[in-house]
């Protein structure tokens, strides 16, 4: 592979560490922005465990401050949406003008802050179907899956189709061994992912359970299905008609997965803030603007917000 | 007071210990069935703390086995509904034939098992508006309120009106200092209480919160109100039209209460089984039989059941 694009990874955790690590291993020029683990990563690099074969990158280009990073052709936004307030002061430093931003974040439109932070950039949404977690400093445990679906972001209602920037990033990710899908309709891609995240992230976080435990009880399965149905109905009210078979496929796929603790559950357990606005607040706002009420999602959102406010964020 | 009726108290805890203690203090012949605390109560009696003035009963008539108890004129069923499987083997031993059963339990129709266990008995429902908890062996902490609403039970649809047995028990309780209300329609009494128990018991148990914490967050207040509305609509579908002003009055009354942890929350924290069937399962069944769907109550029930099954009952 003849690498023509350099990459800046914002957030070297379960997502950014994994995809950035794969790009680096394949030979790309990758600059990692590392916060809490900087002292470790600067000396020891990154370690990625994977059932398909792990690897170590003993030396990576690690930075603790955006202002130290050379501008890259592509910036991958891989930190939690709760950190998006830092985008406006970060993206212009780490990305070349007119560059590409790939937003590997959860929620309805996490691309919005990236687009606002970097006018003129080509912003892509990336939907990760990835089970991974950070196991320690500079240490990522990849558990299952890893495909990314790309979709070009636009604040307007019309799909952007398949853009040259999508094809460029897809080529790089594929060269790094990542399975890449392309979705012409960014909203469709986002709502499909939300149809999984909204039931599973919140219920696992609230109930302290993994996906297999949730799906192991019949009444809870029906709750999950009812929430997926509500997401689908809400997406429809917002103008995105999800495929009717999506719910059953999602249930089957999640049944087939190894027991998984979604990121929101790990955040909750660790006392970190949960991505409540991205995964619940914004979709509910969009539904409300379309005149759609989602009582089950509202209830779950209220419970999660309550639970977070009640116990606070001990680690912040 | 010239006491003509003897009392058997089944379950000497936060409810039975409190009302039985008041009756005993006022001079009634009260026989307490005591299980876990028997060794303590036999020697030390009962201690009741109360903001209005506590008292101690150094010697009470305590029994560890129903078969040791002389048959009484009135049996007060004050253990948790989760113990109702013991009624069939207990009531016929502790109650005179044709006696009165006063069921001080939560849920839609906890009287059913009492009526089935003791054909020919006069079964009364008693709705306690009581904040109390067991603080230790034979030690009840009364925190607030204490009124009881009586209603004659009947498995059929028609209200029984005000029966002689209601008046008799009301006179005894009033002589013991209890505020007593009479409700001609047993179903109305039960649904009114459920309109409080269904939101507050479950949410407090699930979220590890007290009533004041729940009501201190705006989004959670709206959830509580939405659940009360669902109970009211479901009761209406079942033929009991709750007063339209009930919801707002309940919110105001609960705002005015000292922060309170409902029994289900205490049970959850202590790893005891929660009264899920009485407070959720049976009302949901009744609503379903009436063709009414209650998605918020179903969701809460499923979460509570899940949570209980996931962690088990460490103390059982």
C-alpha cells in the first residue's frame, strides 16, 4: 500500500486505539492524541489484543497536546461525545484545511460539532460495529466484529450519496484490514445504529447487565423489542424508514454475540459520564420536533439521567 | 375502652408491629406471630419509635408458631404478600370461624389468598398510609402518617358498602389512636393506593433513591406523573374511575413528606424479594384482561424482575 494520507486520532481508547492501531500497523502515518495514558503510550506504545490475533506497536507517534501535532489529512474523532466541547479548539490544529473528519462516535448527529468546528472540512460519519474495551493504559482488547459503515454528513435533509472522501477513507481502512460498508444516506446509517444503542446501551447501564443477560429473560427481550420498535417509529416520523426486518435481525445478531457490555455500561460502572445526550437527548429532540412521542425511550432516558445525577461522577 | 375483640398479628414488622403495638398499648388482647425476631421479642417485647411519642411494650404475647396461638376474633395479615403461600396453613389456626381478616398488604387484591384460606371469614382490605420501617429486632421506627382506609373485600364486581365488620375494626383502631377512613368500594381503595405504589415503590427500588430524590429532578417527576396517569387509565379500563385530581394531590402530598424509602426499596437493598406480583403483576394482568396496555408499567415491572433475578436473593 502506498499511503498518501496521514491520520490524526482524537481519543486513543477502545475505538481510536483499535482503528488507529490497525492503520499504523498497515503502515500509515498515524498521530495519536493521548490524554490519560500519554506517559505510558509514549514509552510503551500500544497493545491490541484480538481473538483474530493481537499485535503490539512498541513505538507510536503520541501527543498529549493538539498544538504539538502536525496537521493531518484525516482526523478520526474517536473520543466520547461528552468531550465534543474540545473539538473547536482541537480540529483546526490537527487537520489540514479542507481535510477529512471521520466521526466514529455514537448518537444521532455527533458530526454536527465537528462540522461546526472545521468549516470546509469533509465530514464523514462512521458507524462502528465493534466490541472492544480499554483494558489498561495503551491496551485495547478487541472482542468481536469491527466493521465500519461510512456515510457523508450533511446538516441538510438530502443524502450525500457516495463521495470521493468516503471512497478514499474506505480504501485506507480496507488496506488496514477493516471491513467497510458505504451508506448513501447518513441519517439511515445513524438511526440504524441507534436502534441498537438506544435499547442495549441504556438498559445494560441501568441494570448492570450485559447483552446476554438482558436477552436471557423473556420479559426483558420484549422490552428491548418494544424500544427498538419505538426507535423505528420515531425514525420514520423523522423521515427515515428503517427496514421492517431490522428488529428481528438485530435480536438474532445480538443473541449470536458473545456477552457484551456496551460502552455506556462500562462508563456507568467506572463513574464516567454516559453519552446520554448523543444517544437519547438528541434522538428524542428530533422525534419531538417531528411531533413523535417516545414514552419508553423518554422513561429510559429519565432513569439514566436520574441515576447519573444521583451518584455523580466519582472519577471526574 | 371495653375490648371485646382479640387480635392475631401475622407478621410483626413495620406494619404489623406498629398497628398491633398500638392496639396492645390501648389494652386489646393482641397475639403476635413473630418469626425472625421471636427470641428477642419474647424476652424484650416491642419498641415503637414515633415522632409523636414512642413507647415500649416490655411484655407482649408472642408466638413463633401459628399452632401455638389461641384463635382470635380478628387476624391482621401484615406480612409481605410474598409470604401469602403460608396463609392457608395459618389463618384457620389463628382465627375463630366466621372471624374478621384485616389485610394490611400492598397490591391489587392481596385479600384473595386470605379469603380462599378461610371461607366464611369476613375479609377487609386495609390501605395503610404509613411511613415506617423495622430498625432492628422488635424495634419499629414510625416516621410519618399512619391512617388506614378500610374496605370490605369481595371477589365480585360490586362494592360491599360499609359493613358491620368494618365499623367494628374501625372502632378498635380508633380506640388505639389510629386515624381510620372507610371506603365503600374496595377496588377504588386498592387502585388509589396502587397509583402511589406503582410509580414510587418501583422507581425508588430500581434507582436506589428515596421519594424526595425522585421528585427533585424534573424529568423524573414527569415520569412519575406519566406512570400515575397510566395507572389511572388502567384502573378506568378495569371499571374504577379514579378522581381526576388524584395525581396532582399525590404529587403534592409526596412533596410534603419527609424523604421516604418505600418498602420495596428497603427490600431490594436488603436482598429480600420485592412484592412484584402484588404491585405490578396483578394490576397488569387485570389491565390486560380489560384490553388495556400499560407500556410504562410493563417496562418498570420487567426492569424490576430482571434486576431481582440477576442478583438473586442473598438473604433467602
